[in-house]
């Protein structure tokens, strides 16, 4: 049976870096992204299935996950990777920015999982990997809402890990430190990414987590050595 792996936010960074290593490891990645043009172009370039999917839109999640399972069949794995950054003092945030971060990072992950988990539980097999962040392991100034969005997912992931493992379904969290992706630039924030982990390294860790089905890799974290400054 084809091992389909649905990746959210796969038009950039970690999500995009996952495509080729997943193929090499024998999986069939499904590239999803919020930008229809980018999604179609990248899916064609990698010769894989692609679907436009904005995880901040609960109706789109219902519609597109149904379409994917109608077209391809059951999912082997869901990787909740889509996410956005927000930085600055809390009192300066616009309501719309707060909503976008929570809708994408938190509700996007919860709603995607809610859409695909019942079928995995029924089958007694499947994997959900949530890309969280070291931002969910500690607190610091200037990232209050991003941290809130990821701390929520840390709790969600840990609870589901315990709930689903006895039923044969693995729910795992990946907690990377700084990664040299587009995330900060998209949020209009300057960052020295010369000290960061590459998206390719993050992807390698995720493929390791997915590949050994006898293991539940609980709270897997990692930082680039040169990021210890
Ligand atoms: N970069 C870091 O330092 C770092 C550290 C720890 C954890 N993370 C987490 O890693 C994950 C991936 O981020 P990245 O570093 O690879 O950043 P990235 O290069 O900016 O990639 C983020 C991806 O998410 C997509 N996306 C954003 N909002 C979306 C939505 N509503 N629906 C669907 N897709 C959406 C983006 O689409 P577009 O291409 O259209 O923008 C992009 O494909 C995120 O969850 C992030 O929080 C990142």
C-alpha cells in the first residue's frame, strides 16, 4: 500500500525540504500549501500530488482532506508543519496578527488532526507529526503569541500521544530551534540565519521519526551547534 504523507505548508522551508528525502525513504509525499500557484508548480516539479490548502480555513480543511482521501486513499501520515512567526511586544500586536498566528499554528494543527485521525484510529495505524518549536519549551520576551500558539500544540501533542499510542497511532512532536527558512522574512523580521539549522537537517530528523514504526519519538528537539551563542 502506498504510504501517503500529507505535509501542510510544503511550499517553503522544512515542508519543501521533506519532499525528496521522503520519496527516497519510500513514502509518497502530498504537497499542500496556501498559495495555489506555488503549490501546483512545486508539486509538478517534484512529480507528486499537490493540493491547495489553507490550514487557517476550517472549511477548506474538511473539503480538501476529503478530496485527498477520495483521490488517493487513506493517509499513512500527517505532518502538521504550516506555521507563521510573530515577534514584538504583545501590546503592539494587531488583533488580526494574533488571530492569524492562532488560526494557523494552533487551530490549523488541531483541525487537520481532527479531520484525519478518526480514520487512522479505526485502522489502528497511522502517524501524526506536529512541527512545534523550542519556543514551546521555554518562555522569553517578544514571542508571547507565537509561544502561546506552540505551547498549546505541545500540550495537544503530548495528550494525544498518550491517548492514541495504545490504539496503534503515533502522535509525535518535533521541537526545532532556529532554522534557516523564510519564516522570519515572511513576518518582516531580520534574523542571523548563518547560525541556524538547515531545513534539510530538520527534514532528516522528521524522516527518522516517521520511518521506524516501532518508536514513538516523544518531544524530539535539536539545535545547530553554531546556534549556541
Ligand atoms: N524557522 C524557524 O526558526 C523555526 C523554528 C522552530 C519551528 N519552526 C516551525 O516550523 C514550521 C515550518 O516553518 P519554516 O521554518 O519551514 O518556515 P517557512 O519557510 O516560512 O515555511 C512555512 C510554510 O507554511 C506555509 N503556511 C503559512 N501559513 C499557512 C496557512 N494558513 N495554510 C497553509 N500553509 C501555510 C507557508 O506558505 P507560503 O509559502 O505561502 O508562505 C510555508 O510553506 C512552522 O510550524 C514553524 O513554526 C520554525
